[in-house]
């Protein structure tokens, strides 16, 4: 009996070791996602179904993502970053936290020149208006069409904006103010701050406030607005001439570099871009012509400029 038990224990231990070894050989991809959760899940699950890997992800705001990756610099816990405006990826590059992708994924104007991040979709900013509340308050008055229009005194405490300290969408709006209004930018920004009832920590929230009727006006990406309009909320979008690239990048110091590269290729492939068309309201990069105005915004000095813009925003908000 003792001999039989010994044989069974040995065989059982061997089976356990074999099972553990099999699990250890299955590639596992970890992602931080600053896009909508549905986008991260759809891309990762579809890729891993094809590649035979497992995955996990954590959804974070853009600013939270940058802070977390910076904090984990010595022991990175994620392989890839999915989403977030390109300036966040540029910050990770400048802090030495990301690593270049292979040259066969080049997309010219829609990537970092040194290949540290690459765009997978483009989103456009828009003013969002609750048409029911607007009609009650302003009747047939014309809608605001620019950021400067939102500074009118009649919109006092009727505006919701994302906070550029926490939101990539807010960062895009702040950048747009300085890009568009030049020497008048700081005055426009001051008035926008005065009119704003609430600065939210994420980019989607302004549309939620407007759709529910808690506010009349907001600004964020038009895709966020479209998602609620399709659910029959009374929201109207007024597009602005400001675009932003949502990007992917991979982090330095992780062992799954091969899988990270393959995943990035998948996102940019026809299969990956088809998934984006289904789950995202942005425009996949393969559909973007090289003449889009976003290409003029990509530059190595943009992040340094933005830090100055954010400092001036915080000074004005504290007054």
C-alpha cells in the first residue's frame, strides 16, 4: 500500500508540475487602459483569442495612468498602454518609461518620430448642448460655435469642463485655447474658468452632466456625446476644429516585449481597426488622410509648452 501511495504521489506531483509549466508558457499581457473600458476589453480579448494568450487590464484616467507608471518605474507592472491622448505618451517617453516599437509599424504623421507611441484613432472636440434645457432658457438663440463663445456671461455656471490636471480631454481643450487664441488665450481661459460650474476628473463626465440636464453646456470629444445621443438623450454636438490622437505604447523593463509588439500590430491591422469601428466613436487611423490638421500639432516641444499652459491654468483657477 505504501508503495502504491508513493507511486501515486510521484505521478500526481509530476502532473502538477506539468500543469504549472504549461500555464507558465502561456503568454500573459497586462495593460493600463485610458480609453473606454469596452475598447480595452475588445482589443485585448480579440487579440488573445487569436494569439493564445491571457490578459488583464486596469482602467485609469490619463493623469492617473501617468502617475502610476512613473511610480512603478523601477518595477513596471504593465506591458502596454492603450489610449490616452498622445501628450501623455510623450510624457512617458521623456521620463524614460516607454520603449520604441519596431519600424514596420510606421504611420508617418500619426506617431512619435522616434516611434515611442503610435496613434490608433483620432477624436474631435465638440461643444455639447442639452437642447431641451437650451430651448427653455434661450429659445431660438444661436448656439455657441467656439470656445470663445462659451465665455458669454449668460452661460455663467452653466458650463462643465474636464480638469486638465486629471484628464487628457481637459489637456486637449487647454492646448486648443492657447493654439487658437494666441495673445488673447489667457483672457479667454480666465473667462472660461469663471463660467465653469465644475471641472471633472474624467473626460466623459461633461456629457453626462449635460445629458441629464444638470448643465446646459459642456466640452469633450464628440464620440462621448454620440454615445449618449444614440441612447436618445437630448444632446447636440457643435464640432470644433481641434483633433487629438489616441495612442498606444509599450513600457520599458517588461519581459513580454514580443507580445506587446504583436498586440500593437494587431490594433493597427484591419482586424483591430474593424473592432475599433464597432466599439469606439473615434476615427480609426487607417481612415485618416495625411491632410488632417492634427499633423501640425505633433512636435517634441509640445509637452514643455503644455506644462506652462497648465501652470497658468492653475494660477487663474486659484485667483
